[in-house]
């Protein structure tokens, strides 16, 4: 029998019965066969393409694309990285024969695997594991897929009728995963599935694949183990703490070297390190996941908020403030109780159940309901710099990026259905303007649609999704569709900003919500004197102020634009006799700030260091503190009423004091940016 397969360009390919993806690649050409790592197959009766191994058999009528390893093909990179995780697990089991292995997925830029080890390991052990991985690569074991009945799969991992154990001994985590697959099938009334496993040499793993054809295809010098961390089994702190080993791998040595260089850059710019070195914030065991902001950190915080408030006033927003704790009944009515309670904190007041707010919107709705509203009041734009609390597992806490309390720069816009499209368009442009002001002009946009767990009618969702899509398309803004990732109450547009290291961060969001106004029964009186239901736009711009601060610190490496710097000018007298002039210089800056009416009455942050340390040491300390302007004053400067200017480490020479003050104040007032170093 002959198989008829269609290639991506529509051309036919005839193969012998039983032919595999590899056979198809070989029929096209030997170079393609050598490069093939997987196949993308669409069955004649199945419209969804599936990624399969090169050893997978083909069927008559299949459409086939041969997958080769490419840096711009996420699926091929996932095959590479998933195989690397298996090779790493095999190496760990060789070095620590009593190890229990759990899961090891591919992730962005790399992979990890979680282990329960017979003894603790440290960073220096990573080199040993890499060396063992290289042996496994050199041995070039074929990766072989098998579909096993449940009993055989359980026996493979140490739980069988006779209590047999696989080559690596009993593996309880694998057994638990298999039993969960069986339970899920039985609960759904479906047949018990066969279990797919992959073997390479003596190592066998529970996996759906696909994988590289052999371990040798990983290559030499294209991977690197990067770190060790702790992780609870299945992310649950009630379960065993495991050792997670992270690694990275790329198609070539050059791509790996570029990534490791970027990783080192990110390490040097780590906001946690900068927060400590610049005395901005700290974390303490007395409040895990709760940041403590120091005076200099509050200067940066207030500079961000002063700008945020001024821009919102100009854009027609009013500001409100709502309580931290509200009755459970409100969260039940809003839908948060059913959809979000696992992330909430609770308490009791006078014997009644209350919850600490994880979001600001229900409180904002109560503000709206506090009086009767007319169509003439709409659109009503209400902003809140509101602190929220959300429970996060301790294992995922990460500096300012993942915390248990943060401040959301929320806004809620209440409008008529006819106003919705224009309001979404206005918020879209407002967001892009704010990001550009902080130095982020490369913004990726996603449209996320209805999730599986949601509230509201089909009609509401269709209408809301249609408005968001129309705005993006009418503005000719490219976007990626993200099906099923909307909020539980409405679809959303998400904004991802790209930093100087090429990383993207999801910050802002625009959510169109027809459901919550109905659940909390808010209305407005229309021109017809009848009651109507408004539409609600949920909008966070920076997202979390704390997280955005961390992004800013890493983007600029701590060398913030002058208007954001916690110390903007440092004045250094050469000797004691110059201290009075140095203080005069500082007072002139402060007077200039007051004279020009700095936004929100914010001062200019000027410090005088007249300590007994040498001038060179004080200059170095100022540069380590990332102070934009260091002004040195001595006999000549005092006599001529000048200052010797060092701007971000560059000696600019002497300049008239009044000119320097004017230039610096203009830079702050205009919020000028600088290229991120």
C-alpha cells in the first residue's frame, strides 16, 4: 500500500506503508533527514496539527511539515529544551542514584527539573552534572517512545503487582502523576489511557514528548546549568520541598554565549541588588513578601506617583480611595469569592466574615453607587492608587516582581455602551503615552478572550470582545490573540513593554466588563428618564507600582533619569572652608525648584557630602549611588561662583552655577529621558 502525504507547499509525497516522519524527510533529501528533529502532522480528519517524533508513523492523507531546529521556531526550541531536561535528569540519577525525579519542563530560554535528592547540592555541583550530561550526549542514546498500559507504567516507576522497581528505584512522584491521570479519566467517564514514556539508555521518564531523535543531537557547548532553587512538589507548600535545577540551551554556541552575556547583564542589574546597594527598599522575615521602602525608595516612589497624578488630572480622571477590608458578602456578589478566594486573605470583625481586598474594583463600584448617576455624568473616569493583598506561595516570591502586597494604579471608567469604543481608544493612547514617558516605546499588545471560568452571558462577552478588537484594528495596531486568557469578568487588552535587555513585561491592561455592573446592580438615568446599565472599563496602567519600579531599576541599571533619581545632585566641597559655599549651591537648587513650582510641590533632591573622606572616595561613592550630577567646589569655584560638573561619571569641567541650576532644573521639570545604558 502507498501512503499519500501533502507537504506545506501543497505538493504530494508518496511513501511506503508504515513510513515515518524521518522516512518522509529522507525522501525529500538527505540534508533534511539529517536536520529533522520532529514532524508537524495534521491528520486527514483532524484539523489540529500535532508535533510528533521523527519515528512517528504517518497515515494516508496526512499533511506534514518537517521540523528542524531554528532559533525563531518556538516548537523546535521546546523539543530541544525538553530533551535537555531529560538528559540532565539522567545525569543527576547517575551521580545521586537514590534521587527521586518529579517534573522537568521546557521553559522560556531553557529548562528545569525538580528532584528529591539524598543529600543537599550546591552551585559547584552544577559543573559535575554538566560533565555527566556531556557523557550522555557523547553516548548518543536513541530516545525511544512507548505506550504502556497503566499497570506496566506503574511497575516501571516502582509500583507494580510484585512491587517491582524501575532501573532508578521507586519513583513516587511519577506514580502519583500516573494515578492522577487514571483518576481524571475515570471521573470524566473516559477510558483509562495508555501512558507514554520515553527511554534513553538506562533512563526512563513519564512524558508526552516529542524529543530529539537521540541525546547526541544536543550537541557540545550549547547548554549551561545556571542555578539551583527550592520548589514545593506541585507548587503546594504542604508538599515536599524539592531541589530545582535550572539550565539553558540554544541551537548554537554563539546563541548560548549571547544569552549568557545577557544573563550576566541582568544579574548586575538585578533590582534586588540595586535596591540594597542604593538603599531603596528591603525585605524581612517578619513580613515575607512584603517590601519595606526606605526614604530614598519613597523619593523614587513619589516621583512616579507625582507624574502619574499630574497626567491623570490632565486626562480627565478624578481620584478616590477605598478601604482595605470589606465584607465577604461584597466579594460574593462581585464574583471574586467563587473565582479568586484562594488568593485572598480573610478576617472577622464583630463576628462577621471580611476579606482583605485583592482588587480595587468592588470598592470603586460602591463609590459609584453612593449617589444617583445621570447619563450627563458619563463617562465617569475614576482612578485609585490602591494597595491590594494577594496570597502567593513563598516559593514564587521574587523581590518587587512577585510580592504579597502591592499598589495597583487602577482606574475604572463608567460609560454608556455607545461611549465604550471611544473610551477604550482613549485609554489605549494614554497608556502608550505614559510608557514612552518612562522610556518604553517598544510595546507588544495581546487581546485575551473569555476564559473557561467566567461570569456574564455569551452576548456580553461577544459584545465586549468585539469592541476591543475593533479599536485595535481601527487604530492599525498589531496584536496577538490570546484565546481563553481574559479576566473572569471580561476580555482584556494586555500591554507588554520591552526593556533594554530584550525582556518583555506585562504591565497595563484594559478590560471591558458588562457583567460586574449587573452583579452589583449599578445604573444611570438616561435621557429617556429610564434606568440603564453602564459598561465598566477596568484599567491598570503601570500595573503594580512596586513591580514597575523594579522594571525601571533593571532597565536603567539604577542610572535613572534625573527626574526619577532619589538623589539628583551631590555637592562635594574639597575642603572644610568650601562647605558653606557647597550649602549655598544646594539652597540655590531648592529655591529654584520652589520658584518654578515643581509638579506636586516635589523638591529637588540635593545632598552635600562634607565628610572627612578623601575627595576621590566621595566621588566614587556618589557614582556608585548612581547620582546623575556630582558638583565639586573649591577655591576657584567659590571665587568665580562656578561648579565643576560630573554628569553620570563624565567630567564636564567648570560651568557658571546659575546655568547649571537652570539646566538641571529644566531636565527634571521636562522629565527628559536618557538612553538606557
